[in-house]
């Protein structure tokens, strides 16, 4: 966890994915061994579970809470590449609710329960990653206040930066999937509307001329 893994490079992302796969395998093996142990204990007439938890002992409850937090942190780190590129591409330019909508449009869910992200849960997860040096600290900086007319420009820029090879049609599908309305308030995005926003993003220096088509 303390190794200087640069997630902005292909080598760093590869290293993180390998570590994540190893962590998932280890947790699966632990789960199998735990289930086998519980079955053996029940077969011997023993009552499964933590005696302290059954008694609602405060120390045992606190230890269990810390264990859940640790397990959650391990899953966040192991599967960071599912959501981290989008977060780093959009933050801190875009507010957290926009990042959550972007992740929802990509079909990304929380690693520990596979439920949709919320701004608060995403912030906590990113803070865990920042604590071990896996994400830039400025990602947690407050988003600047901007006029609403520029929000879509920021979102298109974030999508392009997260996926440089994305096409205009791909951006339109992502925006529709996130429930974003067009500048005129419509629900269906056209290539021309996306191109206009992308041109504005290039003019503002938010993205390079990637030639999306």
C-alpha cells in the first residue's frame, strides 16, 4: 500500500490491477475457508459467531466495525481502476455529483456492495486512496463555482480526458445515460451538440485537439 504506484501510467495501472486480482483471490480463499470452518463447528454442536458480538460487548462491536472498514478499504484499493480514471479526469473541475453521474453512465458501482455511488461514499473512497498515495491530493479540493452553461463543457472534457479515443456518438450516449439534458433542455443528444461543447472545451484548454469523430 505504501509503494509509489503511478496510476497515470500504463505500468502503474497494470501493477494496481495485478495487486487487485491477487487481493480478490486471497479474499475468496479466506471466505471459502471461513465457510468450511463454520460448517465444521456447527457439525460439532458449537454455536457459530463471535461470543462478544452475541453479548453486544462494546469492545467486540468496535473491533468488528474496524474489521469491516479494513475490508472495505481493501476492496476500494483493489478495484480502484474501475472508477479512479474518471474521478481524476473530472476532479476537481467538476463537483462530486457530476462525477457520480458520470460513473453511473459508465455502469460503475461501489466495490463493496455493488450499489450505485453517492457523492458521500465516493468522497470517502477517494480519501482512502489519497491516504495511501494512490490519487492526487488536489482531487479532493473543492470544485470551483461555475455558471451552469459551462457544466456540460466540463463534463464533455472529463469524458474525453478519461477516454481519449471516445467518439462524438460515444459522448452523446454517455450524456444520455447520465440523464444530462442538452443545452436546449432536450433529452436526445446529437453529434453537432456534442461537437459544439467539445470545441468550447478545446478553446478553454480543457482538452487537446484529439480529433473525436
